[in-house]
C-alpha cells in the first residue's frame, strides 16, 4: 500500500470521528420539550341538579339525609327517572325508602332503585341477603323510652326468674343474649319522623322489627317464652374489644398487606353482623345482698311420719339452710304415745 492511500484512510477516520463527536454533542445539548399540565378551573356543568348518592349504598340501605345530595349534572345525560331539584320536590318522599339495587358514590338516584314504605316487597328489600325479619313486643320502659329509630343497632336483654327445685325465692337474672341487631321498623314506621323545624319526633312504640339470621330468629322466638325482652341501644362508635374478639375467634379475617379498601370491608362486615354467644349476665345478688346468686337447690330430706300415720313436710329452719336427712330411729310406744328416738341418742 502506498503512502497516498494510507493518508486518505487516516483522513477519513479522522473526519468520521469528528462527525460522530459533533453529533453526540448536539444530541446531548438539546433538551426535550417538557410537557406542562394546563392549570385552570374545570368547566362548569351546564345542567340541572339531580339527586346522587354521597356514599356506596348496598341493597337494603335505608335512605337518610346523609346518604343523598343534589349535584349538577350535564343536561344531555339527565334521564327522566332521576330526581331533579325543583320547588315542588319534597325530600320526604325519598327519606325512609330502601335501596333495591346497589349504587356507588356519586351515582344518580333513580326512582326504580328505591322502594317506599307501604309498597309491596318493602320489608323484603330492606333485608340483607340471607337475613330474616323478626318482630318483638316491647313496652315504653323496655324500648329506651322510644329513642330507638329504624337503622339503629341494638342489643337484646332477657330478664327471667328461675324457680329451681327448692323452697327459697326464685333466682332473678338478666342476660344479654344478642348483640348488634339492626332495627328495621318501630311499629309500622320505617324512618325517623321530622317536625316542621326538622327535629326528630320521638314516639313510643309497642313492637320493634329487627334483622336477624335464621338461627338468631329461632333463638328470639324461644327467648320470648322464657321471660321479658328489653332493648339496649348501641353506640355508633366502633367497639375495639369486639373487633379483637372477632379476629381471635376467626369470625373476621384480617386482609393481607395494607389495603385500605380491604380493611374498610372488614370493619363493615363486623359492624353489620349480628352476634350471639359469649353472653354477659347479672343476677339479683349483684344488685342486692338480700337476693340469691344461685338457683334454689332440691332437698333430699324425706317426709316425716306423724303419730296417726300421716306425713309431714320437713321443716326448713331458714332459707338456704342445710337440712340433713335423719338416720335410723327406734319407735317406743307407751300406751297411745309413740316416741321416735334416733339410734345412739338419749331417751
């Protein structure tokens, strides 16, 4: 190879290296245009206000003032079945109705998705899947003086007197037999009544209809034959102790990870589940020292023979005293007088 070709080859390599270096410098030096989001207020919705759900409303939810609100809706998307805000519209026509179809938050409320009190299938729509409606008779004293309203959660208390087999007074006892039961109706009212000022009207009622599982419904039917039923109103706040107990017993499964939706579903499951078992109770001795703590027991003392051949009930010195059964006796007759002397005793 001659020197001329070598010089041309070296020159070509130098030119190629310079060209590559300049191209790399141009590419790295020029910055790509950054996409910037346009800031500004969203375009106002040009349409009437329709009634929408403020939260997720599952089947059986009783509509209250916190469950719905009016919100602007595009005019071209408004259907005839929507509830529209108007001077002649009365919110009382919606409050107290029951959700027939599940709805998500922000979804418009349709007339066909609600069942009004008195309509056919109203109570069946208010029940959750697999649940039953049970009616319990109550009095003003046993119903928290009328301060129990549809949608509240209550406990059931059974008060009874256990006679036992002894001669003492019966045992007085009260027991919490069911917890966290949802109230469906008081008498025939399925919603809270409001006066002209918007205040809740408190009325006494003689019956309360509650939601229960089939097994709990059977237990309530039996409990009504044992004694009197009373209502105990539960707090709206969550009960941490019951949550821990439900987790320990396996009734509620803790979701894996830290998914807030799964944790919310777990708490909702606990809040809506009726509970039985692990009952608490109080007896008369817990209130007064003059009442019993246990059921009167049976005495094994046999009936005593009278001189004329009759029988006589054994004498009990005082309630709760221990009466011992007599041992062998020897009868001694002196004329018409018969004396019984225990074996080993003195004549």
